[in-house]
C-alpha cells in the first residue's frame, strides 16, 4: 500500500478530528489523563475550527493543511495490505497544519502534525515531513515544531528527522509541563 499526501478539504474534518483524538490518547493518556486529553482534543480540534483552518489554508500560499491517505486502487477503493476496505475516518493516516511562526515569517511552524498510532513506525510521518519540506522550502528558511517533553514518540520522531532542540517552554496544559521546541533548516 502506498500513501498519497494531498491538501485537506472540509470533507476531511471528522477524519482529522478522529486522528487527533487517537494520537493524543496514545501519546498523552498516561501524562494528562483521558479526561484532559478528551477536553483538549475537543477544544483544540473543534470541528468548526478545523473547517476554518482548512478553508484558510486553501486560500493562502504561506499555510498548508494536508492529509495522508492510502492510494485508491483502479476502482477507487482504498484497502489495507490485508485487503480490509478502509472507510471514511480510517482513511486519514496522518495530517499536518503549517503556519508562519508569529515572530519570524521565515519560519514554518508545524502547528499540528499527527500520525494515527496504528501507523507509527511505518514511515508515514517521515513521508509527510519530506513532502512538507519540499513544499515549504521556497517560502521558508526553517521549519519548527513543539513537542511535549513527556511525548517520547514525538521526541524520537524529531530526533530521527534531524531536528535540533532549540529551546523549552512551559505549556498551559498542566502544572510543570513543558514542551521542547525543535527546528531544522529547509
């Protein structure tokens, strides 16, 4: 099975929301608790807000909102390697939302970058990042992301993708929680 990276449309909102929920639960339940994760996802990935972000991205050259889904076969059917047909919400294997960094327009900020947990370790995130780097290199000098310090999967991905940790900052998610800021040249 191969994957396709494409611009998100408003038809993807539910699948993106579900991908965010699954990713957050897998990465943060032990750190934040399931109720907090549900609350954060419902707030930060509210359907109307996602729809607005996707609509905004479609009209701007400096913003990207993309999804990764498996390629369809010649009949337009998308299946897993074992032959199971993927439907609606399952088709979004990953997504990313990139905006200019507020304090430096030369920096592309990965505001959202999530891969469904069942696709972790399959190269989906790497392929998505490579696509973004190619797409963004004409408009930006660097790419930046922030990862909660307790997100081992996110930190491992940033390290393997050759990001350099350039700082740390407190988050508003809970007492004493911090996130690491990573950056790399395009």
